C-alpha cells in the first residue's frame, strides 16, 4: 500500500547522487543484442518488400525498393529520400518507419477487399448469365418443337400445297428463333466480357506466386506458359487484344566468348532491367523464355501500338552500351512480334512470333519483324 506523506518526514532531495539516473555505457552483450534486433528488423522489412504485390498506386518493384530503403535506413542510417543527408548521431526515423509500414498495410487491405468485391461481382454475373442462357435456350427449344410439330401435322393431313406452305413457315420460324438465340448469346458474352475486362489487372496479382528466374529476376518459362493460357482464355471471352514480343540478344555467344560468362550474365541482367523500364505497366508481363531470349506479353494493345513500343525498346538498347567491370559491350536485339488472332491457340501464337523473330535474325538483326496472320505451311 502507498504511504501518504504527512509533512513530518524528512525530505529527501531528488538531486542527491543515489537518485541520479545511471549513465553507464551499454555492455558488449547489450550492443550485440541491439545489433541483432536491427538486423532482424531489416530482414523483416526486406521480406515484406520481397513478398509484396502490385497495388493500384504502385508497382511491386517500386514497393520492394521502398522497403529496401527503409531496411538500409535501419541498418546504417541512410536517408530515405534520395540525395538527402542521413540523420546525424546515428539516429533513426522510427516514427516515419511506423507510418510507412502502417500506410502500406492499409493500402494492401483496401486493395484486397476491393479485388475480392470485384471477383464476387464477376462470379455473380457469370452465374446469372449462364442461368439466363439456360432459360433462354429452353424457350428456344420449345418454340422449335412447336414449329416442327406443326410441320409434322401438315405432312400427315394436308395437301402438297399446304405442306409446302407449312414447310416455309417452319423454316422461317426456326431461322428467326436461331437468329434470336445468337443475338442473346452475343449479348451475354458482351456482358460477361465487360466484367472480365475490369478484372484484367487482377491477372497481374497472380504473378507474385510464380517462380522468378534467379539470374534476371524476371518470370520464368513456367510462369510465362501459365500467363499465356490465361490471356488466350480471357481474349476468347472478352474479345480483348493481346500481343507477344519474342526478343533475343544478337550474337550473344560472341559476348560470352569475348568477354567471359560473367560478362554475359551481366548483359542479361542489364537487358532485363531495360525491359522492366520500357514495359512498366501492371499488365505488361516479362519473362525469360530461355537462354538470351525474353518474352513480353502486352494486353489490350493491338499491332500498331505494340510495334511502336517494340521500336522504342530497340532504341533504348542502341542508345546506351552495356557495361561490365569498366568495359562497354555494344549490344543489339532482334524482335518477333505477333498479335493474337481471335480463337487462336497458344502454340500457334508463339510459333508465329518465333518465325517473325527468325525473320528478324535472317534479315540483318537489330530490328522488329511482324508475324503474318497465319502460319505458312
């Protein structure tokens, strides 16, 4: 129980030595503990960045960079803002770190909740559309049965002239029924397609669960195959445009033979970085197809837009040489471009792009060749 001061007790000064705070330095053990805490916190921040996903306001690469900046700030006190002096005396902006992590989690929560709402809406629309299609088809079948029943009755009891009239009437009636069915189905596909269009961005969110290529940090061949199937299926339902660019480094063997395999790896890494810079949109999907060949999937872009973007990428490669250990390595690339045809398979789409890439190689390299609409036999 607390004792109340009555005023008769002897007052003790709070400034006497026994009441002064201790000013002893942290022990070696305490220093080690502080270092372990800081390193663990930095690791946690890097894990949060590495396993982040695209948000409406920011791409996953930018998010990872922000977390890396905070991790370095925690470790060595570097500034969060570029070209700004670090905090003095080893201080850390713990309040700013708390605000950053809290704001990011709030953005993630909002994005996930909105995405789930969109997904539920698409599923509901799909269910309603399929249900209505079934009902409409049942009504269509009933009308066709009536027309055929009238034709059968006429064939059993009527004259040739009346049978002819009944036949023409049945043909007209069935034709009208089929036209109406086609129109209804088209309307249903458009409704569902419009909903799926709003969900295209969500395709990008599945990418965070796909395996990355360890050298280039781009998505690997397995991830590319999965994304190709998704885009082809979406295009079939929603009628959206899509293009694929197959991009290959020219004379890459010469780079390895002349400068060494480490230089070749450095070229591929810089090549991947320039791809990411040129194709920054959330819907752009970049993968390592194999060796020195990369693939870029462009959704909602037709041939004209895709061609301009491909030419722009060629220019970024030409304008700045690649570097390794102080050496400049001149590089060019060849590109095969193919727009997805309605109803086309993944295999046919990629084969046309590959043939266009081969054509670019055969006609001088350092250029874009556009695939023909059909595969030549």
